[in-house]
C-alpha cells in the first residue's frame, strides 16, 4: 500500500479563506497610521460601515434543480471579455502596502483577466502600470486600464495626465466628481498623516519631498477644483481625449440623467468608500435608482463595501454591469504583494461562481432581480 502524503499548512501562517481573513492579516502587518489611512472613512464613519452591512438586507432566492455544470462567469466590459464582473478600483498610495504597489496589482489583474483603474495618486506611472500587465501575460489580448482623474485647477497638468494615459493605452477616464474638497478625516489629522518618505506621485508630478512638506489635506486642497461643473468639465474632456468618459461618485438618479445629457459613457455609483461625505447611502442602496434612471442608455457600475462573491452577485442582480473593489486589493498587497492580490481575486471569483451555481444561474445574463428579496421587520421576505 502506498501511503498518501498530504501537504500540511504551516500553522504559523494565517489561513486566508475570506476577505475578512485578508483584512485581519493585513492589519497585523501594516503600521497603525497606514492602516487607518486605508480603512477609515470620514467623520463618524457611518457610511464606510454601511457600505458593507447594507448588502445583508438583500436576501438570495435560490432556484433549485438547475443544470449549473457549465456555469459561465464571464462578461464584457470595455468591449473585452473578463473572467467575472469585477475590476480593481483606482486606489492611491499602494506602495505603502507593498513596494511594488500598483505594479503588483496590475500583474495580478492580468493573470486573472480583469481590468484595473489607476489612481492619480499612484506611486507608479501609468506607463509602468500598463506595461506590468502586458509583460505578465505576453501573447494574450491585454486587459484594459482606466485613468482616475480629479477636476483640477491646473488644466495643463490635467491635460498631461490625460495624454499620458491615452498614449499608454488606457481606454477611459474615470472622473472623480464627488471631491470638490477633501472629506473630513479625523484619523489623518490626529496622526498628522504624511505619505512615507521615498514615495512620489508621478502622475501628479510631485516628488517625495513635495508630498512630505504638507499634509494630505493641504496637498489636495492645493490642486483640486471646487468650481467644477458638468458644463465646464465634460465638454473640455471631450475636446482633449478620445477615451471614454465615466463619472465616478454618482449616488442619485438626477446625476445619472445629467451624465446621459452630457453624453458620458458610463457612471460609477460610488460614495468614495465612505471617505468623502459621511451619511450618504450605501452604494448598493443607491444602485437601483441609478439603474432605473440609466434606462439602458448609459452603463452603470458600482463600488463600495464588496467583501464576497455573493455581494458581487447582489450588485449584478440590482442592475450593475460590473463592480469595482479597492480596499481588498490593498489588504492583499499588504499580505503578500502580487500573490496577495491574486489570493483576493481567487476568493472573490470562487465565491461568485459558487453563488451563481447555488442560486441556479448558469451565466451572468441570468442574474436578475428575481434572485433577490428584501428583508422586512414586519413579515415575510418582500420580492423586488
């Protein structure tokens, strides 16, 4: 008889089975000031908590005796087929979590075949981030990158960022529209948070010395525009780029209608991860009215609070074409760089696939409102 040998896990290493496990492991590695910067929201932090908790109101209504042996999780985003309806959101200062920062994230996205957003506050240039993905999976059609952009006082700098992103191969601008000023973040003020020495913002053309000379709040106030408007920003962007224009930070039907009126290509339902205005609705709760206002005439994505594959499923069921995650990627980076981000993506992919199977959905197109009910305090589950 041949004895079967099993590979035993090193008990000293954390067992990462969920996104919460990943968060716990990252929390054990990151300095308190860095962890607070990544995880905290604005003022009382109600919204940052609500973003995740709100998903639990939407109960899954599984259908049984369905053939799900050939479940297909793929979908098309930016005219490219991706492995499942999730992308990595633009999140700044990733090199605080791991020196490779956005480069590691881009490589992990390429291996999993999903798209990635690049923050204006990236510690690596958009050229290098795009190149990292292309060289990770040579010979395969590259993933798409989008460039996150703020409305800026310095139009020439803004134009240089756009030009560099377009030349690097980015397919869209994600205009962050919810930040005429920075949200009030008590933890940053209490800790006098500064970006660690040696980290630059190459897209903003800021050196480490420039960044360290002022607080995060002061630096933001110095370059962002609080006089922005639909009429000022969208036509100007159209005049300087051929990339798609998406509006990030939308929470109301009224703004979706304006995005349609101004010919935008899409909206991202987002409250900036709870980091801007505290007390706004969780994005999963704002999603339905935005989808209704879109009326199929403009694409709708969302971010905020997604911590499981069933959360992705709920968002798709409520009408999102795709979802984006930010903090889970940061936690993956902190745990193990590129491998940590890949672990995070594996967790969400497997959980989403299994959720599809257990609810009886063989394709993303089959996911609909009929798969959800809303929890009520006074009686049975309410159909959506």
